[in-house]
């Protein structure tokens, strides 16, 4: 008497009615028990899978987890498009490359540290590695750092190919173009900049009214987007003709002249 009678679960509730009830969520204790049961079942079913701690399943997805512990904070990760490697960037300024040690891709083992000389290398970022990205052929790795630089590495050897210098503060985001010919980056220095991936030259920069947190290419590479701290989101169309007319300088120019001489 005086209580509220719950509707039958099989009867549909009308939206907007006062007496409608929402689907009840399982309690924390029930959820924890369910996950624990899944983990226990997974351990029993995956005793032969080396390196896999557990598999937890639900109705919509499956999850395989492998426990890996590092001394410093890990800020970013990227899978190689070839499906063989995983790159992790951390607070110790290093990039660590892992590979799958079996065909089932159930266990990761460390392949190398980039740069190879580790913390003693002068080629490493001077601060945290903020982002990491493979090119679509899995041949090169692009990293950005809190030190305001981007670096391009050979994926197989870990050799530094070039460093992109221009930003004066931390780089928040960077992305290679779909054709892997340019890089778009943004920074706390209130600019977004585009670079030639092969030469390292800065093609142009966009000056903003506030720091830029994110950049992105469209799928065809024709447009780029920027998102800034002041809430402004902008889409820009690239002028390819202007980029092609920009002369190259330094060693890239020398290499270009040598190639023309060889053709003659």
C-alpha cells in the first residue's frame, strides 16, 4: 500500500509517461562478478596461449589483453599497417617497437628501441613523445614531441631520417597526408604548419588566435581541418599549385639537380 508497482518487463513503456520505467542496470557487484567469471573461464580456455593473461568476452565484442609494464608513462601507440609491429612513445623520450612473436598474434616482444642508442642518443626527442604514426607502407614512423619537433624514422632500422624544426612550443597533433608527401602539425604556439615529408621544408603555416589542439586531413588529402582552444573549428582547402611552385632549398635542391643531370 502506498508503494509504486513496477511495470512488467514484457510490456512496452510509452515515452513521456510518468509511470514508465527504465531498464535497470546491473549493480557494481554483479558486474564485477560477471567479469571475474569471464576471466576465470578465459584462463581455463587459453592455457596454451603463451603471453595472454586473459580473454574477456561480452555480447558485442571480444578483448584480448597482455600486461606490459614500463618505467615511464606511455603517451601514444600505433599499429603498423602491415599488422606486424606496434610502436609506443613514452615520457622517457624514446620510441619502442614491438612485434608479434607468433602467427596467432597473441604475444608481443620488444624488437628495438628508437633511437638505437637509447637515452644516450642525441637524436632522441628532448622531452615526451606525444604522438606516433606509421606511413601506409609501414616503412617510416613519424613522431612528435613536447620539445616542439617532429622526427621521421626508418621503421625497420630505427635510423633518423630527418627532423622537422619550426614550432616554438609543444606539438599537440600531427598527421601525414594520405599520399605520404606532406605532414600537417599543430602546436601550443598558435600555429598549424604543413611540411614536405621528403625534404623537411616548411611549406606554409596558419596563424591562429589561440593554441591549436588537433589537425586532420580529408581522405583525398584535398582539405585539412584545425581545432583550436578557443573553440574554433576550421576546414581549409589546399592550394597544390602554390606548393609546387615553392622552390626547394639546401640538400634537397642539390639532389634534384643531380637527378636532372643524370637524366641528361
